[in-house]
């Protein structure tokens, strides 16, 4: 079975948003706030992730993107037709597509580096899906829990620190003097 699925490379096509049929038993939910985030992402980046349909316009993956497209008033969307899936495979993939993405983790240090760089570039960090509170929480190392945004400008007694370390916030390296 896997061999057959691996040989399938369905082509993209464009269909009317109104022709797409949500899966009635979809167990994934989308709040109004999340649909708003998806809509903001589509406005910023374009519609980069097509909807997957079953060959009869039934949505397999992309329910949230369809809701966001409707919110934005888009008339047509790119889709990939996955008509080769059996009914059982289609139902299982609807769950797997959402759950497998949730099983991923984050490299917090790399995420911090990327978000910091985007912030320096003046990019609206909320378009990444992270709230400003989440971004701020990532900006400080767990080694230094006493630091917080309100106290970032307080005087530091350098006698309390072992010299030769970098500031966890700005990267400034302290020397022996």
C-alpha cells in the first residue's frame, strides 16, 4: 500500500471556495481567534499551503485555512486532490495531519535566535503564531529567572557575576575587568 501512495503526486488545481465541503466528523476545532491568525498569515505570506480534498471536493486537510479564506473573502483556493485514499485512509489522515504536527517540538534556543532576529528586522512577531507574551518569555534564559522586562534597566553589581560570561538578553560579553 505504501508503495502505491508514494507514487502518487497529485497536481495542484484551483477551485471555488464555495464548492469545498467540510468533513462533518472533523474532530479538530478552530476558534475565531485562531482563524484570525490564519487569515493574518495568509494576508502576510499568501496562500502557501493548499487544501487537500478527496476527489469530490470534501476537505481532508485545511479546514482552518478554508475558514480564514472565507473570512478574507477569497473566491478560489489551491487544492490537491487525494482521491487515491480509501475512505478509511482519508478518515485516518484527517486526524493524522493535525496530530502529527502537534507532536513536533521546538529548539528553544534556535527559536529565540530567529524571533530575536525577526524583531530586530521590525517584523510583527505575532504573525508567527506566538503571542507577544510567549515571545517575551523566550527572550530570557531559565538560568536568570530574576530578569524580567520591568527590571531590565536596573543596575547590576558585577561583583556578583563570574566574569567571562555573556548577557543572556543582549549577548554582551563581560571580561575580567
